C-alpha cells in the first residue's frame, strides 16, 4: 500500500516537471513576443519597394531642331517636309524657310534656315508653287551626288547628265530625277567639281 502511494507521488512529480519545462525552439525561431518578419509588412499596411537603379532610369533625349530637315537628302520631291509644288503658306508652315522676298511679281526667293550661308535658295513660282530647291554642303541626293564631288563621280552616278552649256569640268547640265518624272537635278560644275545642286521642275519658269 505504501509502495503504491510512492509510485503515484513520483508520477505526479514527473508530470509537473514535464508541464513546466520550456518547449524546444529551433535556432532560427524568433524570440517570444517579437513580430513575424514575413507578416509585419502586411500587418502595418506599408509594403516596401526596391529602390530603382541608375540603369533603370530613362535617359533624356535631346530635342530635335524643328527648323532643320529631318534628313539631309534632296530627294525626288524635295527636302524634309519641304516639297516641290507647295504653296507659299504650305512652304512657310514647314518652318524650314526664312521669309520670302519680293521679286516684283515673279518667283519669290527664300533661304533654307539651316543653310550655313545665303546660297541655298528656294524659288516660289506664281504658277507652280515651290519650283526650285537648292542644296547646300552636306546635303546629297538619294544616289549620293553632293556639292564638292568630282565630275567623274557625278557622271558615274548620273551618266545621263546632259550639259546645257560648257562641259562636265566647267558648265551646267541636267540629270533625270529617279522617282519623279516632272523634276530634274540641275548640276553645275566648276574646276571639275560639283559647285551647285538643285532640284527643280523640268518646266520651272523662274530662270533660264
């Protein structure tokens, strides 16, 4: 009877010790009472965002000059937004020209704003609209003819060049304009090099 009482007493002591001993914790567990890092952001309602790196910031692009042709090519119809046949209002609206001068009722001249000198003249015909457009250094035709090119190179590109006076060393002539049967390139030579390059209507009525 005494032995049974002692066994019961020991059993109770062991149960009390088990209930009072701390639970085993993993080494990565947070201390009791500290917030759970995986839920703290959601609980506070303040999510965090990654700081953008310098490479993710879009770079600023330089603004384009509205007074300069978007492409330095004297094509079969014009240069940039300036086209043969435009009215005075249309041509002025491109922003590519300085003010038109007065030529006594004839063809009114204007210069391209982007030209480095006053040599690049555009002529406005009373009957045809924009009738001629001069190139300046740096502008070329789609086929590659430009001011300063040798006469041999020009003739290789435009073998149909036909002289109006002089010859291919010192003179002027005309070449067909691929893509526009109504226009021609007027090419003037000086000392074996292209001195002047003009896109014009074949039937322009401003000169010659």
